[in-house]
C-alpha cells in the first residue's frame, strides 16, 4: 500500500495537467463550433494547399 | 411538388427546370440541366475549380443563387479603410494582414462548409478561412497586398453563397466570453468530480480496518485540494447569485444551493482536520458539476432563440456615398454608415439600400419597403418623401438628406421590439418564479425547523441532515421547468421562421380555440400572378414575349408577374420609358409598343374585366394586341395549413376587407365555414370581440396596417411575412418565413411546450414532496441528496430540450415540401 503515497500526489499532478490542457483548448476556440468537426471528418480529402496558417483564434 | 420536379430538376438547386431552358452544367462528362443562368454559372465555377465532390458530399440542396447575385453590387465599398474600420482587424506586425468576420448565407449542410473553405483556401492571398458550422459564420484572414476583401466576397458569391462582413458587436463578444467561462467552470468541476470520486469510492468500499488511517487522511487532503477550486471557481456564480439575492432580501434559487455547498464544504474541511467520519467532498463536487451542466444547456438554448433578431440588423449597409458639398458641389466621398450624421446628404443608387432614415432631396424613384412595411408594391418617392433606412432603392439614383441615424431609425425600433420579447417573461414563467421564491423561503424555514428538531433529539446528526435537506430539495427543477421548456421552444420556433415578439405568445397560441385569418397577403400571397391572356391579334406566345421584353427592367409587381409568366425571347426593347403606376413605352424591331393600364393605352377597358383582377393591355400603333389579367394567388401552403389546423381541432374564420363574393369563394375552396367580406377594420374588431364574448381564445393572423387594431384585440396575433411595421408592433408573433404552413407547426409546438411544462412541474413537485420528508427524517445522506437533486434538474432540462428535437421533424417536413 506504500505506493499510494506516491500515486495519490501523482494523480493530483495529472489532474492539474489535464485541467491546463482543457483550459488551453477552451482558449484556442476548440469548443466554439460543436457541430462542424463531426461533419468535417467525413469529407474525405484534405484542404487544398493552404497559402498560410489558419487564422489566429485569439485575435479579437 | 410533382414528379417532373424530380426528373427535370436543376442539378444545382433542385428547382424544376422551366420548359425550353437551355442552361446545362458539365459534370463528369455528362450534361446536367440547370434552371437558370445563376445556377449554371455557380455550378460551373464549383466544378471548374476542382470542387465537384461537393455534389457527391452534400446532403441538402442550396438555394437558387439568382437572388444572391442581385445583392452586393457594391462590393468595392468594403475595401475602403473607413468602412473596414468597424469590422476588420489588422495584425499588429503587418497592417496588410487583415482579418474579418463574415456572415455566410446559403449554408445548408456540411458540404457547404467544406466547399467554402476549400474555395477560399484556393484564392491567392487568403491566409486562412475558418467556418463555424453552428453559427454559419466565417473568419477570414488575408494579405491585403495580394487580394482585396471585395474579391474574396465576390468569389464566395461565384459559388452561390452570400457573404457580408459583420461587426462582432459587444453583445456577441460578451456571449462568447460567457460561454467560454461556463465551459471552463464545467471542465474544472468535471475533472474535480472524477478525481474526488476516485478517492471517495475506495473509502466507501473498503471493509473496516483494511485501510490505514493515514492513507485515508491523505485521500481526504487530496480531495480537499481538488474540491477547493471547484467551490471557489466553478461554484462561484452560485455564491454571487445568492449574495445578490440576499442583498435584495429575496429568496432566489441560488440561496439554498450556496448554503448547501458552503456548509458541506466547510464541515468537510473541519472533518478532514479533526479526522471525523463525515467528509463529503465527493457530494460537493458532484452537486456543482450537475448544476453547472443544467445551466450550461439552458444558456445554449437561450442563445439560439436570440439569433433571429440579429439577422435584421444586417439590412443597414456598411457604407454610404456622402455628398459633403450638396447642393452646391457634387463631390462624392465614401463613409462608413455609422459615421453619418443628421443633415448629411447621401447618394443612393438603384439596387442599393438606404443607410439611414431621411427625406428625398433630389430625384424621383421607386422604393421597395416590403421588408419593413410589408407593402409589396414599390412606393414612389419624390422630393421630400420620407425614406426608411434599410429599404431598397429600385429605379434611379436619389439624394437623401439624413434625418435619423443609429438607434433612432425605424429599423432599430423593430430590432428593439424583438429584443423586448426575449427579455419579457411569459405569464407561466413569472408564476414559476414566484412559486420558486416562496418554495425557497419555505425550504429555509423547514431546514431551520429540521435542524432544531434534530439538535434536540440527536445533535451529532443534526448538521448533516440539515445539509441534506438543503441539497436534496430542488427549487431548480421547479424554477427551471418552465423557462427551460420555453427557451427550447422559442429557439425552435425562431428557426422555423416564426418569431415571438411577446413573452406570452407561445402559451396563448397553445390554448387558442379560434383562428381568424385575413385574406389578402395572408392566405393569398399578395403578389400578382398572371391569370389569363386574351389575344386580339397575333398569338399568346408572341404577346408574352413582347411583354417580357418591354418589362425587362421594370420592378413593378405587374412587370414581375409578366416576366415570370413569359419565357425570355430573343427580343430586346429600346427607348424604354416607364410611367410610374401607368405603364411602359418602348420600341422593338422598330415598332413602337405600349404596355399598361387601359387608360394609359387610351383604349376602353375590355369587357372581360373580372372582379378583383387587374387588367393591363399590350398595344402597338394600330391598337390593342392582347389583354392580360393578373390577380392575387393563394399561398402555396394555405390549403395545407387550413387542413392541419382543422385536424388540430380549432375553429377557423376568414374576415376580409375584400368583396364578399371573393372571400366566400376562397373560403369555400379552402373549407372555412365562417367567411365574411366587405369588412372595415372596425367590423373585424367587433367580430373578434363577439367571438371572445362567447369564450373563445382568438388567434388573429393578418398583415397590413388595417389589421393592427384587430391584431391587438385578439389574445394572440401573428403578423405574416414581414407584415406592415404597425402590425409587427401590435403582433405577438411574426412569421418571417414565407411558408405559411409553419403556423401549424407553431401551434403543434406550442401545445407540446405546454405539455412538457406540465410534465416538468409535475415531476418537480413529486420529487420534492418525496425527497424533502425523506431527508428531514434522516434517510438521505448528503451524497445521495446531491445526486437526487442534480439528476432531478437535469431531467427537467433534458425533457425541455426534447422540444427542440420533436419540432424538428415538422420543420424538416415543411422544408422538404420545397424539394420534392
């Protein structure tokens, strides 16, 4: 059972990491369109060669 | 529609191809039919740019692009820096890199998004394009040194969609922030809940003695660490709400929630440090998570019902041509419409919309005010005529002196009207609010009583039983039952094209026993269609071709009706001169022709003059060639609407100011028993009052200024198809869709809403009646209380969300009518 002394604090670290990833995902706008990506994955070919990066989602 | 629509449907938009049409689309080496030049051009652009897969991927048919091509003539306006300032943001490092938000019209399925994104990415100079399928909005970034915004907009137009920039107004931005904050709170609560459960379950499951006390303490401290952000970040809105309520000496729903969370959290901390048995961090996080889920779902439903009002705002153009030196000088300058001041003079060309309210300073023209006033005939404007911002100039350029701008304009007034409806709480919701306030008060008293009673009998258990009572009771289910159902239903209705402008509309529509209809513009389209052609010389085809050529550029409804009836010929007319309200004069192949009223032609009106019909004649120098009769046609879905309303068991009445014989003929055709004609507005008012005295709940459907008093008299009123402005002000609902059949969908949805509200209230009452006594008697632990309460409010919200799905079938059915 001694391993729990390591595992429990470790689980806290993981939760914190996951929370950070989640907050980043919210900030980068991944939750703004909840319908589109589900359809988009069915369109089997990729976008034609883009002339640049995607728009910056933070810019407002 | 009929079968031939399927066999001979336009490849692009699915509309039937008119006979004799020669437009074709090359698709995979096969020639497919097209219904019009617009479809042909759009389809060819899509295919030639290598995006032919669109036709394989799409699941819905796009609108016919014709209408889209008419709009946005002055795309160049959007390139002016002044105009762009309101909706374009440029990158800090490079002012050439710009970004704008666009509203996309015509997006019907995911393939449209795919097509638009691909198409935009193919444009040189476009740095990025992101289309949001849920909101139908696009964010485009481009290099201004390589491509102009107008070219981007134009290329979207070329594939049959309509894009225009919009100003992400503050409200929009606010909602986005609010929603993101809600997601963050939900995420923190969810993660916290999962992990705290992980620590809690072993403690519950472990047999006595198998878990050492220091491991248990470690788990409790870990739970405390995770619960703290959930309480102070995720649950913060509940504390804020409770504090607001307390300051106002109100008992809101947040008060028992905040008390429960706060007390359970504080007591669990105490338990953690003293090592007592009673630690309920798991209950706290779970409670917060489920509550936030319910609120999040409700927030989204509310947002959806608000979107329709926003679409009206786009009527005002972004830019205007100002004449600063008018009348002395005629130098033109481009300005953003928002910068216009009263007293400015603006030049508005044909096909453009007016940027503000004002008066004509120079010029003579016709103006289409149908969108705002419901007047389907163009209105003649001359010097000093009043102009409404957002209406469209049809014939020739006008110089307008601006009188009212921004919030003072008529259009802004209408938008405010819609906002009011969203802010106004319906009767039932008000009642539910009052009931839940009393409920909360009673609950606090009960909790205090329970605490006192247990303190006397068993002080050790008193605290946790009181917390359980606070948590298990569900004022949320009670308080959410009505608003959740109403917002879901209103959102669905708005998407069906039926907009509620008053809070009570839905409720009353569900209870309506009598539907009263106006005739012209309500059951009939109010638009002219060609009824008959009486040929005196030559043949019918030739007469129509000549008429088509003569009316080529005219915008009068008669002209439109003739153009629709005739297939375009090879003929072109020259020297066209239009006489407003009278007719047109022109030359075809060297012969002079006139087309217009009998008076205009100088001929006696023919004997075929039928009641209620308009007669125009076509004449050459030798005299009349043909007479056309035009009349008002039944709306496509009128028959179906009447059928469906009958099945719903309501009584139908037709009250019209039109001639009695016309009204009775129409009523007989539709199967309406009570039909009265020759009615003045006062007569209609009297008739509706008489109905109401017999106990009927009257739903009045009409348009036009004449109907305004009777619309106000009826318990619930529906203004049809962008009805007159006054009618909209008096009407409780506005049918924005041109499909009148949606009204029956609306009634069905309203009734379902009432059912769902009753189910929800019943459930909330039952749940509370069982759970509170059980908790008070000490049979419910805090974690059970948390689950019970959260599931109860989730159930209520999910039951309400069902409304937005049920009605979807009715809506889709109506939409499919168009295609098949």
